[in-house]
C-alpha cells in the first residue's frame, strides 16, 4: 500500500513538473525558478522512490539515484541539463555536509586500534587497483582509435590517469548508506575510515598524475601546477579548520539553529570555493575532523543538530548525481566500462584480502569490506569530468568510458553494501510506522 | 580573480557569517528586548546595510545573485506558506462579528490613502500611466495594508478583553489582503515573454488560484503519511520548492501561490499541526534576515526620490490607520480600545511588506527605478513608523510608570 501511495504521489508531482515545463518552449528555462522546480521535484520524487526501494530491501540511495536517472535528461527529461547546472551550488553544499558528517564520525582515538587495518587495506587496495587498472587501461588505450596511435609513454600516461580516476571511492555513498540504515559496528566503521582516507590519497595522487600527463600532452589545458595544487589542498584544510572553530564557538555560545549555520557556512564554502579554488569535500571533512578530534564540542552534537537537514541533502545530492548519468554515452562504451568495473572489483577483493591478512582483521568482517569499497560517485565523477575537459581530444572518449564504469559501480555498489551490512548484522532494526505507533499506545496505556 | 578581490570576498563573507552569528546570539536578543526594538531595527538593519555594502564594493556580483535566485524564490515560498497557514477558517469563526468591519476599516483607508498619495508623488516624479505606475501604486497600497502588532499588553491595557484577540487576528489576516492585491498585480501586469500558453490576463488569476490550491493538496498528501520528523521536514522543503518553482516557471507570484497552498494546509485535518507550524516558524526569522540582505543588494538609498516616497508613504498610511481606527471604534466600541491606542497597536509595518515589494522586483525582468524607490519607501516607512511607535510607547509607559525595557514590539 505504501509503495502504491508513493508511486501515485510520484505520478502527481511528475505531472505538475511536466505541466510547468510545457509553459516554455523546449530547452528554455527560467533562472532560479528552474532550479527551485528541479530542487522541489527531485526531493519529493526521490523520497517517493526511496519508499519503493525500501520495499524491495534496496538502500534509499538507490532510489534517489534511480529517480535522478529516470527523470534526468537521459530518460524522461523532466529535469533538464540547465536545471542541473543551476543546482551545482546546492550540490557543492551537499558534498560539504556529507564530508562534515563523515569527519564527525571519525574519532582518531577510537580508530587507533584499527589504524593498522585501515592503512593496510587502504594501501593494498589502492596499490593493487593502480597496477591492475593501469594495465587494463593500457589495453583500452591501445584499442581505442583516438589513443591507439600514441607512443608507449603516451598510452601509459593515459592509462595512469584513467586508473587514478577509476580507483576512487565514494565516502558520500558509504556514509549515506550507513546513515540511512543506522548501521553501527566494525564493518561500517572500517569501510567509512578506509574510503575517507583512501579517497584523500586518490585526490592528492590525481593532482600529481594529471601534472605528469600534462607534461606528456602539451595540448592539454594547463593547470597552475604544484603551487595551485598546494593552495587548493592547504587552503581547503585551512578554511575547514576555521569553520570548525566557528562551529565549535557557536555551539558552545549560542547553540540554537546550528543546522542552519552549518548549511550557511558550507554554502559560502561552495560559493567562495569556485573563485578561491577550495574543495567543499576537503573543507567539510577537515571541519568535521577538527570538531570531533580537537575541539571541546563532540561531532555527535553536530550530527544531531544537522540530522533533520541531512535527509533532504542526501536526497537532492544523489538524485542530481543520478540525473548526470548519460545513458546514450554509457551504452556506447558499455563493454569497456564493464571491463573497467570488473577489474576494479577484482583489485578491491584481492587487495582487501591481502590487507586483512597483513593487519590480522577478523575474517568475517574482512570478507565483507570490499562491498563497502565498491560504490563510486561524487569524487570519481568530478575527476572523470576533469579528464573529459582537460585532455581533448582523447579525454572525451576515455572520460566517457570512465563515467560508464562509475555508473556501474554507482548503481550496484550501494545495493551490495547494504546487503553486506545486513549480513554483518550491523543494521539497526527500525519498526514500521504502525508498529511504532501501536507500541507507543501500549506504553501510554 | 585578482588577489585584492579574493581578500575582499573572504573578509566580506567572514563578516556576513559573524553578523549572522551575532544576530542569533541570545545577548543580542536580550538587547532587543531591553530597548524594545524590533528585529528589523536590531538584527535586520545591519544585514540590509551589509547587502548594500557588498553590492557597492563588488563582493556580491550578478553571478552571486543569480546563484542565490533559487534560494530567494524558495524563501519567498516559505514565507508565503507561513502566511497562508495563518488563514485558519475555524479560528476566524471564533472571532466576534465586529472583526470583519474592523479589519476592513483598519486596512482600506490606509491602503487607499497610500495609493493616492504615492500615485500623485510618482506622477510628479515623471512616472506616467502605462509605464508601470498603476502596478507600483497597487503594490505600495498592499504594503500599506500589513501591520505587525506593537506592544499590545501596554497599548490595550484599558481595552475590552477581546481587543487583544481582535488586533492579533487583524495582523494575520491583513497579510492575506496584501497577498490578494499582489495576486491581482501579478496576473494583470505579467511580464511579456516567449511562452507557449496564451491566456487572457484574468485567466492567469484563475491559474494562480488553481495552481496554489493543487499544490496545497499535493503538499498535504505528501505530509499526511510521513515516517519521521526528518521526512516531514524534507517533504516540506521539497513541497515549498516545488510550489515556488512551479509558480516562478509560470511567472506567477511565488508568495501568493505558496500562501494559497498554506491556506489549504491550514484548513485540512493534520496529525501534528503544532509541529508543522513550529518547523515553519523556526525558519521564518532566518528567511526574513536573508531577505533583508538580498533587499540590501538592490537598495538605492542615495536616490532622494525613495526617501520622499518613504515619508509620504509612512504619513499617508499612518493617517489612514487613524481614520480607520476612529471609524472602527465608533462602529464596534464594545470590542475595541481607544482609537489612538488601536492605531498605535496596528501602526508598525510588518516585514511581509518588504516581501511583497521585493517579489514585485523579482516579477519584472527589467525593473524600472520606481520599484527601487518603492523598496526604499517601504524601508524608510518601516523605520519612521518604528521610531514613532517606540516614542509613543515609551510615553505611554512613563505615564503608567512601568519599566520601558519590557515593552517589546514584534517583527511580524
């Protein structure tokens, strides 16, 4: 019944959005209103889709992603490319919030006993994936016409940069699944720590590999080099610490409407970040880590204060990510994309096994860790888009393959991770609404 | 971007955050109460000035304002929904029969006087009929209608017991009257654009009503079976954004459509209305503060016409309220206090006036100077009225020997 109601509501809001869109000629949009319409439609529709996903025991995130994909430009086109572009700032703010929540969950004192496991698994998986994916993409570069004519050095540079992108993880998806399922336990902690730490390393390594690739391909769009990179990383960390200090002071001295302040700060980070080259992910993560590990305020306080705004943030972020998937481009490069996804998965499973043996992690937990490392989204997409834009003409072809591979992991990853959490017994049982209400009534009686 | 500009952006954004934190600090609120100031004068005015300074120094650029457009459309929708939620017919049924007469008398003379005097002045300033004069005058008239309650405990202390209830209800329902005028203006003076729907102007009024009602029903159905508070909040945000986006897309007035949706929500059975109202109210003050910041970016305080218009607007509105109060007291003396006190109680301008005038500016893709003067007039009028009411209240307080610091005026 719940699913039927959700689907009917979905139909209703879709009809309204479609009717509104029919007001203007095809392709035209209204700045501001288009973004507001897309924002409202995606939040409402994504939540209805998440109910349907819940009914078949899939994570809500899959519902959000599917919603964006179905109603985005690739399929029904209710949300247009222009609307998605207008939502970029909301997306940036959402990334910052997701990262902040991740940082607030990472307590170094608690993680100390697992530090060995985190570093062993992170290093093993990232290193092995780099080797396997570089080999695979060297083969792809030798097969695809646009790069087949390059020399060995050229194809190697292409392979290294592509391997770097596909090796990325998704802290946003992992945290999203953990938050919605309220999972608690060694598997969720381990997966979250690994994806955050390893993704940071991946971003830093990308800056180095792209600099290397630019030296091989002089026609590539030139970035500012190491100086800009240092400013980008350390600037983001500095701003993150400043935000952490402001938040800690605010929570201690004022304490009301903290969620709004968090949102305002992250909005500023996303807006200023465009001109100051700040990364909202790194800003949010640093602020969260600072709050949880350095400041007198606990991360839990921030998590509690932002609890209410987390759901719409996750819904809109993942729906937008889903809407950005290009079906036609994916179908065009599907075989290569599937191969890349399979190679990555192999690297993750073998790498984790090696890391588990080195660190002496419980086998039952270790067996399930790769499922938490499978999902990909924000960072990987951002890096793929960088390849697409910065390395014409081969970047366009290889970038599409990278995005295709990310699509596979994006759609399958959250589902598998949810099953892994359920298998590990870390998902907290949530009573259905009627059940909860009747138990409350019994308590009152 | 040059290093100098980057430094300016960082310092300015830091200043904005600090100001927002200061505005939310309990000691600032205590100060507001101590001096009996409204939020507009205490926390709101610095944000208004900040918006102006940001625009003047190039910190807030066209790009930033364009990025913020979804935010303020959403804000307009949120405020509209909150206003509409106040139109609960069951609560209105409980009011005495003199309510309708009092409401009409406290609203119409002020509206008419403000409209006529502002029309004369704007004509004198060179604005001619057909170039937006009627539209701007109607919106200024709508702004003249809305009131925020002053210190009712002090001003109505000798009034009949039902006076407080009546005056509070008037401050809620006069906002609806202002929104009705806005709906009319938005339908009759639609901007010309390349669109696929061709309707007569009166048809757009019907569309506004229909879209507002439909979205109200949709939001209600969405909220009816929520599983948690987070889901309720998310769907409320989504519903408001959907309503605001749909209205904006069809070039209808965003606050009007959302107010209609809010009125639907207010009159249907809902399992936890108090929580819903609390959620709406929780974000209302930040939304107004954000508005004042945005209004600041379009404010033109250096144009003398705006100041003159502000003085004329405030004076005609105040005089209209006084005439209305005298007539109302004559007709329903049993339910009302003395005419002077009734005027003072309903004289402060509601922040909804700023929302109304600002939403006119968003409707017009190429705003003419008169809208900027209108914004200035509403701001100046609000400040002048505030000063006058504060002075009168203090005099009243001294006459009864009470501590003035305890007399607080409300923002909305």
